[in-house]
C-alpha cells in the first residue's frame, strides 16, 4: 500500500461513522468533516478524493487548505 497512511486511517474512520451513524441517531448521508490547521487540509483532500464519494457531505476547514504554504 502506498500513499498517506494518515489519510487512509481517517477514511477508514469516516467509513465506520457512515456505517454506524444510524445507531447514534445520525444520518449517514449528512456527515460533516471538520478540520483545523493541517486537519483542514486533510478534510479538503479527503472530500475531493474519489475514495470518499458518498461519505462526506460537507467540510468545515478552520484554517489553511492543502494548497497553502506551511
């Protein structure tokens, strides 16, 4: 497996949330991913990824994005 393992782990967590949201009175079609600082960049990257299609409905990026110079 190649790539960013942190993003892979976050995607697995989002898939778990999507599969189990109903048990917490959540709507798996309305998942909002919130990220701050580098987490904001991760949230944006995952939202743009084909692998997260149908999982992330909205993103709140509370600082820089993946194109910012850190």
